[in-house]
């Protein structure tokens, strides 16, 4: 009888173990966690705190919440090079291909995609994407064919994005920045020139009078919206119309109005008055070596405070964590791995884990239910055997007493 109990218990536990392994295998097949992003080429911060951000790492698209990244499937053969999210409708995600003049739109947060070809006769790729959600306009920068203006009809059909304008440029587009307040503000930056949109992108004008070549670009959805441009020599400038510019360098770099190079600017989407900047300075005694100081402004650029200094590293791009004041990551010219910028410079990669909700999944929950049932069955079996044993012992005692009486 003891052998039967042991055999039954082992069978139940074995079934539970098989179910647990199957649950783990099913979870792995649905989505695999990424151990860290090492070659980030584009980034779209979440529109609100706690929501999903998107990053392009090594030509692949990833989605993340608070630094936990998971790869998203994209159309076959596409090397992703740019990504943007509609601030007014975060389920609308746009990506641009590096190996073809195509842009793709997803209406379900990256689960499915619809392609729009930009040009059939031109060879090239997409370098930047920006979306004006209020006016349903998408601006797509390329490496050889300037900037395309597309109207988003909001549908799932083949012609969801309709071409409605084209700015032909001789230089590759480095950056595009737009607002989503309805003002129709849009700016395009190349290596040497800054362009401003008129008539909601139907016409473009070159922005002159800057104290240096444009090096960075950002737009804040304030009222009215503000555009920030970094320069090579004049620091950071701010404008509310793209016509009149004023410096916003107090506390940034040397702050004395001298030669100041800005390598990047970034705005927190959930806090448009929170702004981040990276200012470059040569390292004394080391020819050709540049260090970057990362600073933060909480009043739209009127005052800056230093967050960290990256010795011997020049910032290429700043990646803000939406809604987390002072939380920003940096990419450098030497490494495209995100470095956490804090009060003391900490060089770390954001932790990697599954983006899906924590806790047991459906298969894992089934395994736990089976384990509970197995335990209950085993306890029930043991109690039954104990009860039958008591009955047998009672029967034996009764037989002895009967025999003695006889």
C-alpha cells in the first residue's frame, strides 16, 4: 500500500512538472526578452509616464517600459532606421526603412504594419520621421531625396498615407521636429542648414542669422509651442515662431556667452518645460578629445543645472524617460549603448525584462493549478489510506475480542 501511495504521488508531481515546462516554453515562444540595447539608432519617447517607448537597435524595432525592452516584429527585409509616435494617438506608430524609400504605419502599437512607398525611381533610405498628430501630417526625411510631406487619412486601407508635398534637398536630413498643438510648426535640420515650414509644410524657408551651424533640434508642445535649436558656437536658442531667436544658455556650459557647442537637445513629452541639453568642451591637454556636460532645465531653458559630465565622451543623442524629471540616457559618438545620466555619471545599460505584465501567465497559472490539485489529491489519498488503515486495525481488534469470548 505504501508503494501505491508513493507511485501515485510521483505521477502527480511529474504531470505538474511537465505542465510547468510547457508553460515556460509557451511563454518563450510568445516573446523573448532582450538582454540590453547596444546599437540604438533612433528613439521615440513615450507620450505619457509609464507608457511604451520605442527604440531602433541594430535595424530592429523594440518597445519598452521603464527600460525593459522587447523586440517587435516588422515587415520582412526591412532595416528600421527611424521611428515616431503620434502624441495624440499613441497607438499610431511610424517607422522608416534604411534600405528603401518606404515608411510604415501601425494602428495597433506595432502589431501590424502598412507600407507606403515614397518614390519609385530614387534609391535611398529614410533618416527621420516626425508626426503632427493634430493636423494629421507625417514628415519623412531621407538621405538623398529631401523631405516628404504625407497626409494621414487614419484608415487601414492601402492609401492610408497620401503624399502631399516634397522638399528636395542636396544634403541628407539629420533631424525633423514638429509640434502637435495645432500650430503647424515644423523644422528640418541638415548638417549645415535649418529649414522652417510655412503653410503647414507646403512651403519651406531657410532659417538664417544663427550664431553657428545647427547641431540639435527640439520642439515643446507648450502654448504657444517653442522650438529649440543647438548651434556650434552660440549655444542653445529658443523661438516661438521660428523667426525671432534668443539665447537660452544661463547656467549651461560656461554660461558667459562665449563659444558654446550643443551636441543635442531633448524635451520630456509629458513635461514640455523640462528640457535636456548636452554641451561639448575640449579636454585640456588632450588634442581632439571632447567631453560633454549634460544639463537640465525645468523652466523651458531660462535656467540650467548640471546633471553630469562625461569625461572623454561626446554625447550624440539624449533619450529622456517620459515624466521622470532628471532621468535621461545618453548615446555617445563612441558607443550607441545607452548610458544612465544622473547626479554622478553612471555608465549602465537599462535593465532588460519582458514588457508584458508581470506575474504568472495563462500557462504558468495552469501549472500552478495542476500543482495545487496534485497536492490536494495526494493529501486526500493519504487521508483515505489512513482511514482505511484505522478501519482494518479496528476490525482486527474486534476479531480478537470475539475469539477470546468464544
